[in-house]
C-alpha cells in the first residue's frame, strides 16, 4: 500500500462513517473480516471483543449506529504500513482512537482493530 492509497482509503472511510452510510462502510471489508474492539461488549452486552464475518459486522455496526446518533470522526493522522494502515481520529466523545486495518490481496479489510485512549 502506498501513501496515496492509504490516504484515499482513510478519507473515504471517515466520510462513509460521518455520512452514516453502512453499505459504503462495509464495501471496504472482505466477507471473512474480523473486527476487534472493546466497544463490542458495550453494544452487544455479550462477553466478546471481536466480530467475525461481514454479516455479523453489519449487525453490530447497525446497532452501534442506532445507539450513537451523533457519531462523528475527525481524522488526525494516517500511518502507513506494507499491507496495513492506522487511522488516528477523534470521535464525537472527544476520545482519541487508533484503528488499524490489514488488507487482503484484493484490497479489502480482512482485520481491523480499534483501540481507545
């Protein structure tokens, strides 16, 4: 992944979230993606910190969006790796968030890990 690809992905990803466009968000993910976040427990009430598969991810994010009507991300920085990138952003709760994305050979997110300050 080069810097221009990483920046394009990050801008599009943040735009999709700020537009609350779940279909567009999910279009960036592989069918067998895995997402890790401590927020999963809060939203689902289950004792788990990961969601596996695009269908499960869609259900989780649909519920999360329903609960966070004021959701908004301000992008702070983008860190670029070989097949991964990390977006540093501030959310609507003024929390600093780092989300790392690892891509498959088709350019879709296969693994995403969200961490919070």
